[in-house]
């Protein structure tokens, strides 16, 4: 890397945070709605992740009105998932080193609104600018969500470095927009465009750690 970035952007789920339990509560509601005669729509997931609303209002935008007991189960399963969340082992060492170098940090993630609380819950000591799909109204790899990072920071795309575990959303989309990026693949050896651990970015960004 020729010059240090002015901002490092991380994906959230699968990159910084991992599930201990996955209930897929919204998927269950969509399946129930299908059983009730509602045809699935190709943009259902997108609309759930771009609605800055509570769960009932979010589902209502899709024309789905589950009974009270099903909504209660939805909330319970979301809370169980949130309680199960932990950080990957490489997260704190990496973020601490970057924070010590005073490198600005951001999070850019596709997620439904209830899952945004994990940032304050698990990463309270770090200052992130946030570019979350439900707040912006766009999802990766839409250009709008990457534009929100540029507009919010007044940086040129080439000054921004993006890291995440989804190839299309966290590598292809950012690099096509002009960001620098690495695809995080913890299950495979590092490659030209990928890293196997977040700590690998330290030797790229902080020369004395090489």
C-alpha cells in the first residue's frame, strides 16, 4: 500500500461480529406470509434492511401483519441472537492498534434496524462513523451507500480502505467505486485481494508492525 488511508471502513456481521445463535426470525415471518398466500418479492430482504422502523412497522411496509404471538416470538428470537453475539478474536487487537495510530474508523453494514445495537454493546470504546443500510436507505453494493461514506467524510474514494467478508458487497462494490479494499476470508490463505485475518491489515497500514 503506497499511502496510508484516511479512513478504514469495516463491515460488521461476519467481519467484526459473529453469531452464536442464528434463528433467522425474519425469514420465518416471510415463510409464514408465503403460507398465508403472499407471494415472495425479490426486494423483500432489501426493504427489511432499509427500513428505519420497528419490527411491526417494518413488516407492514411489506404488507405483512403477523399476529401478536408471532411478533413476540420475533422479538424474543432477535434478543436471543443479540445476546449470543461475540467479537472475532482478531477484532480487538486490530482496532486497538488502529486507534492507537489515530486512524479514523467506520462501519458500513447491511442489516435490519434491531441488529444495529451491537456496535454500542460490543465495541463501545471505539469511535466509528456509521453507514448502516437502515439509516441510509440503501444496501451494499448500491453506489448510494458508498457515496454516503464519501459525502460524510469529504474524502476522495482512493483515501478510503474497505474490509469485509462478502466479496460483492465488501470488495467488488467498494473497488468499483474507487475505494481500496481487502476481502476477508478467514477460512482460506491470504491472496492478492484477500486476507485471512484482520490483523494482516496492520502490516499494510502500520509499517512498524510488519
